[in-house]
C-alpha cells in the first residue's frame, strides 16, 4: 500500500493541466440497475484513483455535477458490486457527457451523447476489437493452409485489406480531433502494419523490431490513460517463448526491457513510469534475473519528480542491487516474540530461510504451515546433535498484536519441537520495521534463502522451489 500511495503522489505531482471548463457534468442511465452504486475513478497508468461514488435512482439514472474542473485524461466508471468488474472508459474532454447503457452489457451497450470524443473513442474500440477478431481467424488460416495452393494468396490479400481498412478508419477518426489526447492515444495504440506473406518467424521479428516506433513517449498526458502499461506488457510478452527454460526466458525479457527503457529515456516522466511498471510486473512473476539486471543498469530520473518520489522508486532499485544472489545478507540483530535474541551472524546452519509474511496475507497464511512442515522434515535427522540444516526466521510485518499472536497459536509456531531452528520476530511496525527495511521488503510473502556463509543463495518464489533448493 505504501508504494501505491507514493506512486499516486508521484503522478499527481508531475504536471498541471490547463482546463477548458470551470465545471463538469456526467449524466446517464444504467438500465436494470436501480438505486445501486457506481464509482468514478481516474486512470493513472495501470492504477486508478477514486474520484466519486454515484448512486442511481429508481429508474437507474444519475446526474453527477462537479463544480470544479476535472483534470484531462481517462476516467473509468465501474459497477460497485461484489464479484463484478464491469467498467466503461471515459475521456474527460467536454463539459457535459451523457451515457446510456444496460447493466447486463455494461461496456458493449454503452452509448454516449454530448461528447464527440467519447463517441469516437468507443467507435475506435469497437473497430479495434472487430479487427483483432478477424485478424486472429485469418492468421490461423495462414498458419494451416498450404502456401502453394491457390486460396493462400487470397488469405494474404484479405489480411492486407483488413489492415488498410483499419488505418483508413483510424485516419477518419483522428482527423476530426487533431492535437487531442484521443488522437495521441489512438495513434500510439496502433500496432505496426506487417506483410502477411512473410513467414511466421519473420512476421514476429518484424513486429518486435517495429512495435515501439509509433508510440509517442514524449506525450506525458498519455500517463493519464492506460496506454503505456498496455503497450509495455504487450511488447514484453512478444519476447515470451514457451520453449525457453528459465534462463533463456529471462535473457529474452532482458532484451525487451532494454529496448523499451532506452526508447523512453527521451522523457523522464515516462521513463520513471515504465521503470516502476516493469519492476512491479517482474516482482509479481518472481523474475530475479530481470530485476537484478534492471537494478544494475537503470536508476530513477530525479529531475522530473520530487526527491521523495524518486527516492521511493530508487530505494526499490537499490534493494535489488544489495540483495542480489551471491551478495552478503544484511546483518540482523533482533529478538523473537519472547525476547530471545536472534543474531544472524551467530547462526550455524547449512541454510537459513528468512520468511516475511503477515497474518492478513492469505498467501502467507497458506504458505506458513507448509514451510513449518518442511523445516521439521529437513531437520529431522539433525536435531539430536543440535545442528539444524535449516534455520527459519519468520518475520511478520503485522501491526495488530492480537492477530499476530492468534496466528502463532493457530500454527503452533512456539512449540518446543521448533525451538532449535525456528524464530518468530515482529516489532509491530509493519513495513517500517527495521528488518523489513534492511531487506527492502515490498511484498508478502517473500522468501530469501541464505547459505552457511550468510550469502544470499536464492529468493524462491514458493514452497516447491524452496523444496528443490533443499533437495527435498
């Protein structure tokens, strides 16, 4: 959460937009959704900031009036109901926007009035969806139909015609709105035109080489849309190959990361955004090789944002430098929940596992008993000699003492059977705890495996990888 807050502050602080209007009105009707809640969010890259709750009346209508101007950019109207993710993208560009749709077909049946840019934006989205569906069918035909048969040239011709039609339709839309965010978005969103007569491998290579060419990395207003994250993930995934092993795939991703970041260096605001987005993405998939490469080769550009914001991003980068495989682990001099000292330098074990978790994290609570069971198994033959093969320091970032103690009790984590190889630590300072800070903690659960010399051996993504590292 602290990174989300810093991220939002970062992007709200980087630019002030001129406003066309002193007020703004969003009015509409959601058929089949009487006296129910909607929420209007501002789009900031791949994240959203809540602007206002909306309650429809008995007829499903609503009338939202802002007496102040809203910043230009993309907004998102969401259905606020459990297990529903329905949403409609809005472009704030006119003083009044009218919307009518049906709750069962929320985005597909959306129709706008009073806003030519929103009408055109959703026209483009429908054109793009239709184009991608038809292109997918034609590309499949191209891959299975014999190239020496007479129907094959017709498939090639149809793909070329389809691409020409999309470009023609896009030109019609964007010519009506020169110099606007809508036009910048559409032009940057288009993927490169390709020659379908090329082999599949050649087409892939051509698209990879030209994918970034038409993206306007200088336009910082695009930061207030989902354009940059959508294009970044699409480009990186072009480098994914199911035939690769982990090392090969990491090398391929690194090539994509380098090309993408080099292109964004022309605009520091965009560079910092893409850098943060890539770090967050590779953190989620646990690609330490890519994260270490980023940390060793890139730094946040401080001149475009406040020192605090650049420092938060730079801190994450610094963490990957200092916690890379083979690096010495930061020293730990702490106490367990009962005041018993835990000094990392004094631990003599073949493996030392640092397990960062929290009682409110469901992945953590599911993983905790599995790690406990594994530690008992690994140490089963060595406990008599009081020389554990695996010592565990379980560091909680809880702030609620009762919730933490309940979790310890539920999992019997203070049992006598664990006392020689399991230590429980929590200072109830959450993310700001000393051990969490020293280890640049950004998410839970996080596992860091150390060797006997207290060097970082690996950061396993889960219990199965940990088992493999321990030969279990």
